[in-house]
C-alpha cells in the first residue's frame, strides 16, 4: 500500500512537523498485525508492539526493519513503555492485556521480571486486562488496569504492590476505561480516561489534582521533549496541552487514529496508526 506524504504538515504547540506515513518499512513478504503501541530508545530505534508474532518489531532510526522480539511470548500486546534508568540502562515494559501480565525486558528481548500472574485475572487487584504502563524517574511503576478493573495500580521499583485507586464510574477520580498512563515532569500521573473523554491528573498516591476534558475518547497520553503533553483521540486528532491543561495546539496527523504515541530523542513523534496499520513519524521542521 502506498500512502501519499508529499507536503503534509501539522502543528502541535507551536512546532511544525512533516507527516511521514508508512515510515516503518517491513521486508517483502511481511505485514503488520494490529499496530497497538510503540516506544523510542535513546539511540533512535523504535520498538513497535503489534498483535501478531513477533509482537515487538524493531526499526532502525531510518525506518528500516531491524528484527523482532518476544516471539511466542505475548498473547495480546496493548501497551509498551521504554524506561531509562539514571545509569543510562534502558528497558521495555510490555503490557500483555489478555494474559493479565506486564513484562519488563531488555532491549534485546530478555525477560528481566514480570508483574501479575499470567492467565490469572484478578478482580479489583492486579491485573484484569491491563492497558498501559509508565515508570517514574525513581523507578515506581504505574499500570492502568483498564478493561476489567478500571483502576491504576502503583508498584515500587522492586515490583512490590503499593496501592491502587479508581473504580468504575463517571465521577472525578473514577474511570470508564483507563486506557493510557504517563508520568509528567512534575511527577504527576496522567491517565487517559477514554470513554469519559478526559485526562485525569493525580499525585503519586492517587489524589485527584485536575481533570482535562474536551477529548473524544483519548487513546494515549505522553509528554514531549518540550514538556508539552500530547494526547491522541478518536476524532482523530492530537492535542498539545501545557502542563496546566491549557491548549497549546491541536492537529490532525493520523489517518484514522493513533492508538499509541512515542517521542524520539530528536523530538520526532511516532504514531501507532489504526486501519491502515502503519507507523507514522512526525518529523520536526523549521
């Protein structure tokens, strides 16, 4: 499939981007499964989570295919997060939604540890069809347990469960589907509450600080290199929000919606696109 790119640009928070749809190139004979999410490492590689084997596809900084990870290990990949430790070590956290498990793996695919009990869903406890994971600078881990439990779980860096918050509902502090999570530069936990059409802002202990509305089924939330919060929704569009929740910009960059977002070391934004399944790169210009 050929996707026209020439001249396509968008603006997010005062920065213009060249839209490069179909950036990730597979070898002849390979095709994408459902492209669910992605993560970018400090060396410019992009790790794409798809719902087929191999579940993690690795692409070089120029978009060429560089291999696959975790073949046969992930039942239903939903979210992926790249964690950078203070010593420079990088790890991938992979959310296996329907196996109710979070995997922490090295960048070459070696499993370092897991959270949850594989194929053992737990009601109102970790996990019941989780959706996303984020790691704070001090190593604490936050998981949106989205479909079955509608909660956020907090773990210590050693994997010990510290606590949970949320529950099903529309009131502030509750969720319909907590679909994505990130930790912002202020140490706050931002949760994309999809069917409630909002991002909810919490402190690390789960105390509600703010609610940002005006979103149509937000799918992912991340923070770029400028400290701008990027939220993809199902209009489809990408919202650029300041850390106080005010709107810095908004644009249409995805064809039918970005299920996942990631920011590269050069400020490029990568989109896990739905139907057609592809990876789009938003390259900063000017």
